[in-house]
């Protein structure tokens, strides 16, 4: 899709976060499109790293998650745009073109006004329990709620099974949960996964 655009040239592709940062360092692209859930370094970690490594590179985050916690962290990390995977293809193209111009773009139904409100929340404002999780813990929460095993999650994130177990324990502790049923109920009630998943 991108290669078919006259004003866009694809200069590189990466299989994971570490490879993406190496390519950015070498190629210094105008725009980097990252998936929020990547093996090794996740998209938000890559965004933070790229902002230091290549400040002129604008980052567009692609995600299936409309959860405000992900959006907030991506914007705070320095992303210029946040595009939902179920958006129309034109959204990604528009996001890239806006990012090149230094403007922010958020896929509908995300709205600039709502996101700005989240970014300007006072320190003392109460956060939802899952908003206190790290990005990696949130990734693990999403996958656990979808019924994935520790081994499946480890393979998906390119980390050890033990690392997933630590993240899982942290998630359960921070959310005050004791078993998989409670975790699934929490995920549905918080809108992390829709009912019936």
C-alpha cells in the first residue's frame, strides 16, 4: 500500500523492535511506522529510543488497542500519530503525511480533545488500576484475557516464559486479582476485551 504512493518511499522493514531501531539509526527515515506489540522491544519502547536516536524521525504507532492508556503512553513517548489497525487504509496514509508535517493524528474514534484531556490530567487524579500497569504488563494482560498461555505469550513477545510469569504475577498483584476468571472479568468490565472473547 505504501509503496504504491508517489509521495512515499519505503526505505526499510524490520521484523522486531531491535531491528527497527538499528534501521532507524542507519537510515534516519522521516517516518517510522511501528506496531505497539512487537517482539523484544514493544512499539512504545522503540518510540522512546528513536526519539533520542533520531529526533527528526516522526513515529506513527499502529495498534489494535483503542485503550486510552496505550494512546497516552505512545504520545508521551513521542509518537506523532496513533492509528487503529481496524481503520481504513487511508487513515494510515493520512497519519504518515500529517507526521511528516509535524502534526499529530489520531484515528477515529480517538479524538484530539479527549486525548489532550488525558495528557493534562493532574498528578493526583485517580487512574484506573490497569492504567498503572507498564506497557509490557498491559500487553501480557491483553494476551492472558484472550486465553493465551505463558508459553504462547513468551513466543509472541520473544521473551522467556519466566519473564512472562513475572509480568503475570505483577499484573495480578497490581489489579488485586487471584485467578484467571477474575482476570477475564476485570478485562471485560474495563473494556480491555469485549464480552464473548
